[in-house]
């Protein structure tokens, strides 16, 4: 990344307004930043609970894969999105572009955002992952602001992005790693230039010791925060089972792996790294399979997410019981989910066959989807039950084909490739096993539904 220490210094030289100088008496500004899916929402929620005004119009709860809310100020979010679009980039800011310019016509808007929040004895701030792409811009306007940065391992962030199924990563899975690397390089560079204005933490430190983190913010940054509320819920951040994913990052992006270690050293984080003691240090696959590896990772994560939805739907069936008035819609959604899982398994099998030079397996096609009409009758439900049952059976056969293919892939792989393929095989088998468990439960519910519908 090309260094550009102060691309917005001209703002301070040419603008003498109060917004680009000192803050009001007793005023404190705390800006929360970090790569997407790194824990910025959790950190912003703790800041809000500790007394920081994070905005009057926050992004809603549950959108974009965040069930507890984003705590993003819509005004700053929209400002960043407009600036990104003006640079020909996507609104999310997934980019490794080194220079992103804020159009001159947007400067007044930025000052207005600050002025509407600024005032004596005010403690305010904002959170938006895109802020990291504009750090020097905001520092030029708010030179006395303080910054709270958070980071998360590249394999955890990448996996989380894949699970969301966003189009950028469906078409270019490697972009997830490039965006993580670029974003965190910008953070590290900014901290090194402004160390007295920044606190930097790994998300595990925030989860494990929020009180200690907020004590450091008060002592180091002199921001008068209250105690952080207890808002973290176990399970919101998946922090285990990433060994083979971390191996992919280390092999194909050693600069990202090294940057993560550097950030851990900067923050004093003791987060446990995946066990790589058995790694040989050699490249475990040919360089031309780089894109295939990331595509398979993305597919595995998306399939896992669909499996979770399937399990959730099965639990709803259990809780609600089988009622003909509700079963048609439920079974229709279940049918679609089985279609998605079947397509993912077939696609994964095809890719694995291409990697090993094996004959492509013949897919077991599920029955065609049914078009549901408004009539919610037993005559309509019984055929749909049969179709869902047949799809579950077809998916079971596809899983067997894929499991057999994994064995063939391992046999034909080069010796130095075996370790990563074994890891991938283990992860795939766990996924297939979970799918089989769900299918058994679905079959039980289908039998019960058929019995009730026929009585």
C-alpha cells in the first residue's frame, strides 16, 4: 500500500472554521472504527451504554446480518456511501483502493454533520466501518477527536462475510481478504501517526474484559465514559473451529497473517491462535488453485448458513405443531431450502472433481418445485409433502456422492496437499453429518404431517 500520510491537510490550511479546530469546552468526540464483521457494532453499543451519543437516527436492528443492531448513525453512513459511489466504488466500501477522495462539494455536508452534534460538555461520536477509509479526512476536520479501533482475525471476518452471501464475494471471494488487509493496514498506519489519540483492541479483549477496555479509554484518551453495560451474548461471535481456514490465509496471504500477529502484539491480545503445529510451511496447493480454494470456502460457509436456517425451520415445525392452515407456506419454504442445499452440494462436488481431475459425479436431481396457490387444502398439502420428502431423499443421495468424492480427492492429491485437504474433508463431513441429522428430523415431521392431513 502506498503511504499517503496526510492527504487532507489542505482542509486545515484553507479552513479556519471552528469545526476544523479545537472542540468546545468539555466536548469529547469518540469515533469507533474497524473492518466490517470485526465487532464494531458490539463496541459501539457499549459506548452508547457508557454515555456516548452515537446518533439520533441509528441503523435498524436485524438488518445486514446483525440481530442486535449496528449502532450506525445513518447520516454518517449515507455520507460515506455517497463518497464511495463518487469514487466508483460499492456502497459497502469493500476495496483495496489506496486513494479515495471526498468530492469538494461534500465538504459543507461534513461540516454540517459535525456542527449539528457539537457543543459544550457534549460526549458524542459515531460508528461506521467505512470511516476507516476516510480517517485522514475526518482527522483534518476534527483534529482533537479520539478513536477506538477494533480488529478480528482475517479468517473469522472472511468467514462471516461469506456467510452473509453478498454478491461481491459470490463473484470474487478473494476480495474479502483484500478488503480485510487494506482496512487494517489503514488503521495501523493511522495509529502509528496518532498514537495518543487511539485505543486499539482485538474483539476478544472487548468480549472478555469490557470494563478493563473502558478503563483504558478513560485513562489513556481522557474520555469521561461510564461503565459499559452487559450486552454481549455468547454465540454472537463464533470464535472456534477455524484451523483449516487460518491455514489458507497463512499460505495464500502471509502478509495478512503477519499483520494480524502484529496487531495482536500492538494490543497485547492473548487470543488463542489456531493450532498450526503440524503445518510444514510449504505451499500445500498449486498457485492456480487459489481462486478455487476461496470459492470452496465461500460455498461451505453459505451452505452452513442455509443449514442453520433449515434447522431453525425444523424447530418452528416442532414448536407450532402441524396445522394444515400453516403447513403449506412452511413446507413451501422448506422445499426451497432443500433446493438450495442440493444445488450447493452438487456445485461443491463439481468443483472438487475439477480440482482432482476426476470424472464429474452425476447429480441426483430433486423433483421440480411446486407452484403454490391460495387454496390451502389437504389435497394440495399431501402432494407437497411427497415432494419435500422426495427432495430430502435426493439430497441424502447427493451427500453420499460428495462424501465418496472427498475420499477419491484425498487419494489423488499430491502428498504435500494432503494436510489442507484433510482439514477441508473433515469440515465437509461435519456439515454433511449435520445435514443428515436435520433430514431425519424433517422426515419425522413429514410423516406426522401426512398422518394428520389424512385424518
